[in-house]
């Protein structure tokens, strides 16, 4: 084993707001892989900061589901963690993409990171394709992944269902995602519930590699919000809210106008009855809307239920729309500013430069362990 293990006291803040679904953090003593060949971890008050990494695909419009399940947590984590957030353009091409649309969406998603509140002076924002080590480690890990593991992935099953020709990239997608995470000795991966299975495979691959070639990768932990890990469609609460749904009324896009948002929420499906109570089993539609309400207002689910006791769905839906608009309007204003500033290219370049050295060092050590001549 080449990496020295060192004990470090790690102070994790408690920015707990259960209504917003942030995980509770505590003071902890942990063992940390400090291998200087793999990049230096940032310090906070003399203590090692945990490293956080996550990514979002630039395939279509981002939705309120992406915001609540992922972006909102990226923003909260950036203050006391060393954060790496990327637009995963190499993942996007696992389904067909028009080159011009891919360019536009990539810039749009990177700008939405900043518009949501990610501060490029705190967190590194970059494009996956700007750091070639992703593709290279992706291949190395593909050779360590079993067909059976990939066949079990529900995202692959969903995305390939009913299609005649399925690109091989869609199948090996999880090995590339594992590379994204393992390249940076990542501690925490903030994602929505749908990515849990990919995270489990990442952990399995890291353990398999470490067992076969010696301790190389840190085993990452998922960071999944308690409230809002799976925001459902507005027209059918049995389906995840998704940008790829052909019915635009089923999702709120982060760039929808306030009037579109009001219209979509007023038309959203509700369960029979009229009580605003959180009961995902028996009242999945209203429970989903309550989750959105809680996340956008900062209230707990209990406080939302108490506020609308005996009032029915009408007022609840109207107020819900205003809370969502209050989150989205400033975000859109910031989005327009960043897009028109022409700054995004520089931010992405600087981000890739910052993280690139860490990625290169990990890749080098993986190749050395696997027997490549360096
Ligand atoms: P993607 O682009 O589909 O989604 C980005 C993030 O948004 C979350 N999300 C949701 N959360 C709650 N409710 C929803 N309806 C909802 N829809 C999406 C996703 O869980 C995700 O966190 N494979 C990943 C991208 C990726 C990645 C990575 C993530 C590639 N490499 C490394 C983390 C680390 C994906 O397709 O996410």
C-alpha cells in the first residue's frame, strides 16, 4: 500500500435544515488517505476539508427535481467542503445529441450551476470533457466491471427500453461515472435517489480494485437529501420528474417563466379528498407537492401541513406556485447575467485546470498499479 494513512480531525458543520433536506453533520474523527501523489486536500481552519464531487448531464432542460435533489445541496456543501461540480458532457453523448444543441446545453447547465448559487471562487466548476483523465480511467474501470453488474442498472433498463439500437456507451455509463468520482478521492457525492445504484457500483468497483491492486481509491459516501431525493412528475406521482418526459406539463424547468410555473402547478394532479397531509403511500400527488413546497419555502413538512389544515388544495397550490417562483425568479436573473457576461468559458477553463492535476495524479497511480509502463 503506497498511500500513507493519517488520522485527521475533521470538523463538519451542522447546516441542518430538515425542511430543506440537508443531512445532519457532526464533529467526527476520521481516517483520511493523504497520499501527496494524489493531490492536496484543502484545509479549513487547519483541518482537512471533505471533498465533494457531483455532476449533471447537459441533456435538455434542468428541472426543479435537479435543483431540489442536487443543486440545492451543492450550494449548501460548498461553504465547508472542497467541492468539484461538473457538467458531464461525456455522459450526455451516450444518447444521440445534436452538436449545436450539446454546445448550448453545456453552457446553459454550467451557467445554471452559478445561477443556483455555486460560487466559482469556492467550488471548482468544470466540464468532464476538459479533463481527459475521465475518459481514460473510465476505460480502465470498464475492464474491471462485470456485464451482470451493468445489466442490473435500472437507469440502463429505463433508457434502453423499447429502443432498437442502443449505444454501447449507455451500457458502460456507470463505469465512467465511477471514474468521475474515484479520480478525486471523493468523500461525499450529493445526488438524488435515482443515482444510488450507480454509487453502490462505484463503491464496489473501488473495493474490488483496492483488493486486487492495493489501496488506491477512497470509498465514497452518497449524500442523499431526506426530503426531496425524488421529486415526482406533476401529472403522475408514480414517475420521477424528468427533463426527458415528452409532456412539458409534467415538470418545471428552471428556465420556465413564472406564468408557466403558475399554470403547471395549478394544473398538477392532486389526489382525491382535500386534506394537505404528507402520506406518500395513500396521497402520493399531494405529498410530492408538499415536498416541493417544503424545499422552496424552507418550512418543514409538518409546518406545511399545519398551515393548510382544513383549507383544501386551492390555496395550497396558489401559495406553492409563489414559493417556487420566489426561488426561480432570482435564479433566472442571475442566469441571464452570467450568460451575457461571457465569463463562463474562463470559469470552466480555470475549474478544469484546478482539478486536472488531482485527476492526473490518481490516473498515474492507477496505471502504475495495473502494470502500465509510465
Ligand atoms: P442527471 O443529470 O440525470 O441528474 C442530475 C442530478 O439531479 C438529480 N435528480 C433528481 N433529484 C430529485 N428528484 C428528481 N426528479 C431528480 N431528477 C434528477 C439526480 O439524482 C442527480 O443527482 N449519472 C448522473 C450524472 C453523473 C454524476 C457523476 C453524478 C455523472 N457522473 C458523478 C455524481 C457523480 C446523472 O445522470 O444525473
